[in-house]
C-alpha cells in the first residue's frame, strides 16, 4: 500500500515522515489552502528528503502552466499533482514527468500514461476496472480507512486532514498510527517479513494465534500470574548511591532484571512464547542463544510447561558461556553447538530457522529478541513491555517524577525495547541504547550497527546491519556474547531514524570497568551486556548535570560471565 502524506509544511515534519517510511510527501502551493507552502520552505524540505527514498509531489489547484513549470524548475519535483480545470488542462505538457491526475468523473485524458502516471479519486468512487494505479483520498481517518481500502482496492492512500491535530497542522502521532494500521508488519520503514515461501504459512499461523490467543484476557491473566508467581515480578528498582557517587552523580537507579528467575529479562519473552506455543498445540520448541540467558529461560519455560526443547548456540558461545550450557542441559534441553560462520549468535539463528522450517507443524521457534520476521518483533516487544511499565510506575512512586535519561544495552534489542516502550510517548525522557563497541572501529572489531552499519535484510527483517564492502554480513565482536550480533531490532532502527532514541557504544574495556565498579561499590554483579550501559554512563557522567535522574536497565546478572573472565585474567578476584 503506497502512502502519501499531503500538506507537509515544515522540514522537520518532512524528515520524520520520510524516516517513517512514507512513499510520497505532498507540498501544496495554492493560496486557497491553510497548508500552502512558500518556495523557500519547499526548497528546505526537498533538501532534507534527498537522504530518503520518499518522493516529493507538487500539488497544484489553480496555478497556471507557467507557474507550475517555474516552481518545478526550482525544485525538480518527483511528481506533479493536478487539481482543477486550469492545471488539468495542461496535463499534456508533462509527458516526461509522473503525474497524479485528480479525476472528476469524466474520461481521463488520452495523454496520461499508465506506466508512469497515477489517478487520484478524492470525491468520487473509483471504477471497478482501471488500467491506472490510483490513490483514494477525502475524509480518510483511522475509523474508515480499512473499510475504504477493502471496498476500492487502491494502490495507495492520500492522507491529509485525517492526520492533523488542527486544520493545516500535521500530528506526527496520528501519522504513525496510520502507518502502523496500514503496514502492521513494519515499524515505520523497518521490519517486514523477508522469508522463504516455506515460512510464510507458519508465520501467518503465529500471527493469527498471537492476535486471537496471546492478546485475549484469559491468556494475559495466566501469563501475568506466571510472571508474578514463577518469574518473581515485579523486579526491584534499586538506587545505587555508591556507584552514582563514584562517577559524580546523585541519582542513578537500576531496574533489576537480574533478580528474575533465571537471572535476566529473557524469561519474560520465553515464558510468553512457550505458553502461546502450547496453546497452539505445539509440542517442541527450538531457540537460539548467544550469552545463554535466552537458552536458559526457554529451557526453564519448557521444563515447567512440559515441552521438548532444542537450543542452538554458536560454538564460540558454548565455550565462553559454559555455566549456562550446563544449566540448559540440566533443565532437559538439547544444546546443539553451531560451528558454521563465526560460530556465534548469527549462526545460531540460522540453524534455528532451518530447524523450524523443516518441523513447524509440531515446533515453535522461540526467537529470543525483538527482531526477525513479523510478528516476532511485535511479540517480543509485547512480552518485554512489562519491564518499562513496572519501571515507570516504580520511578514515579519513589521519586515523584520520571527519569531524565533511560539507558539500556542493545544487542538484538529486547531488554532496551522492553524498558523504552513505556517512556516513548514522553519526549522529555531521553532514551539511549548502548551497542558493543568491541575493541576498535574496523569491520569485525565491534557490533555497533548504528555507528557503521547500513540498511539491509538479515533473518527476515529490514534493519541496520553490519556488512562488508560487498554486502556480505560482517563478522562481529563483543566481550559480551549477547551483544555479538550483526543486526538490530527494527523498532530500534525506527526510533533511531525518527530521532526518538539515540544510540552510542561502550567498548570492551569500558564494560569491564563498569562490571567491576558496580560489583565492588554495590554488591551487584551485572551481566557483561548490562555493563555496557553502565560503562557508557560512566563515560558521559562528567558531562551530565550532577542532579540528573538516570534509570539503567540491568538486563541480567553476571554469574555466567565470571568463569570466562577469571580464566582470561580480565577481572581481579584476589584481595
């Protein structure tokens, strides 16, 4: 479904709409509209949009041919939209430029070309048969757009007043809601369902089950009961005064996902997916894991629910996360080491997908993070939203305010999106995701997708991906197995593109320093993944106001990391 947002009047709104994946932006030049735009602002918008695939449409109502051509000469418009008798009479003058011709019920001009031109039906019903691609417009809002689409089967929709807060003033929230309604498989321009045909049926089955089972009150009641009485939620919100003082701040709080049963946030998603799988009639679960926390969580959920469990894990991660491998096997899971490629998380995902493709009749793939083909990112985000919902309420109760800054580490992105979601609507709260900076800036030396990655498709979704110069998936590095991955969840790519969240890095050494400081100052041993968020905070603390209120998601505990760190002499355990 092509999406055109008409009547954009500012460069910033144009940038955000383009970053969200709109195909066309309409600029109105008629004096009869409250959405009229002057040439200088139009130039600024065109400059902003050069960084996006979104095309610029010049919309003309009563302008002369000379006026239209003069404006086009200065802006080099991608398309020209013609309303009214005067502009439409000149349609044959634009044979070399795509036209959006607003129909009036009469026969379309013979000079229109179905290969390049569109027709827009604004106040009349489109014909049942048309050789032209066409848009529908006029009074479209969230209450009627799906019905209008079903009745007319257009190629695109043209939105204007239905996405405004007042006449002529665009509302970005309404635009985002429309995009989510019309493109449910995406977050803005990111996400989708890029999979072999063999996986389409199981993904559709999962989507149907998610909406009909997982979102139903009965399921939610059972799931929340398990979170409370099995997982141990709500987890604590802990103020770390000693750590804060050590880095020159006053107010630092940790959301303690390390205190969940299994020791990390992963259990929230694993338990939800395994419960859904059982209600779908599945008897077998496959999963991937890097740091082992998702593998342990999935094995735990399967043991409790009576499901067979197979966990794929890169050989490198099997060796550096031995405690979690032992836990998975003790819980009854079969752990399959993967030796292909870099033998890390990317390769484990590949093997889990291959298994699922061959066995989906009885098997559910419990994907451990907020990425992959639709509906996996949405499912994971839903089950992890409990983190942010709890944290927001706890922070308000403890401090009578909301945090100024929320920080979380980002691998695939499930713990970060879990805590971010509750704060996204409040733009006064700054959101920062911290990627693995590794030991350098070169390819294969880090897992910093937003620093040196580019758009690509990996494991079924369109997102930011670390790639080699010829487009192959790059090797990655992080001292933390859970961040050692070449792509990032599509919702994070969306938040980055529209500017709602920022993304930075912490190096291996910064993460190790934070690991040791929190342990010795607070008696809390953080996972190496979470230590990246803390390491970033340590680095920027000197530039922050001393009385800023900071919330860090402590996504897991570091027991799993200690044996490897001690063996390599990376932490000091002598007195």
